[in-house]
């Protein structure tokens, strides 16, 4: 009898688990606890499936394409916003950049090297790398998106616990554009940099 109970318990767990995992979005797996509909995953871990493209939606209701998901590390990487062609303005500038809701289980991981462009002189008072060796100079000089930012003041920093882990801020009067690279290595060509904003999520209760 005990063996039968154990069998049905294991069977129920095995059978129930896939029911709570969301179906693929296009070709992208959506592992638990990530959620694309109210009846799968956990609602607090909501992503959008937009015509087969998986998206993370910021607190400002701006959508960022999900590039990859690592469920074992509880991390995903989203595509940084485009820099509007022939300008040095981020496409999410009107929302003051990237922002995650304070109640969200997501935050920005410490693996991101953030580069800010078209900055005002006020940024020089901050503890950022605004030197000629900052990786943002390489981006401006060689990356196609960086053309409009040449000859502007740019700075970079590595996300860490001393800075807010829920936003990357741009604004008129500060810096007006940004990009991010995950696990930046200076020896890699600018065209091969792994562009993205890596987010991590806390496990559900």
C-alpha cells in the first residue's frame, strides 16, 4: 500500500510539473517560474510572447527582446535598446532608460558593463570610467550604432552592489544613450562583444 502511495505521489509530481511550465514562445523555451500566460509559471515572473518573440517588459512598459535564458542560474539576457540612427539617443530615452519595478523578482546582475553616451560634464563628478581607455570609446569608434555618439562624453561602469540593481538611467541633461555588454572582455573585437543586459531572478516562494 505504501509503495502504491509513493508511486502515485511521484506520478502526480511528474505529471503536474509540465502543466505549470509555459509552452515555447516561437522556438524559445520558457522555463518555470517564467510566465507568459496567467495559467502557467508564476505571474510575478511575467514575460510577453509577441508573435513568437519573447520579451521582457520594463516598469515603463517598454519591451526588450529576450536573447537567452539560463534557468539553472536563474538568469536571462535581454537586448539593449537601439541607439536611434544618426543620433546619440536611446530608443527608450523618453522613459528615462531601463527600469524594473521595485516589487519585481528580477534585478540587473553584476555581469553587465554599462556604457553611457552623450553625457553632460556633471557625469565627471561620478565614480565612472570616463577616460580615453573606457570601452565606450571603442564602441563609439568601431560599432555601427556608435557613429552618432562620436566626439561626445562617454563613460562606463560595471554593475555592482553599490549601484541600484533595478535601473539604467538616461535623460536629457545627463546621458542620452547607453548599451551594455555581458561579461565584457577587452581583448574581444567590438563586433563580437556579447551585447545584452543580464537580469537575474530570485526563486519563487
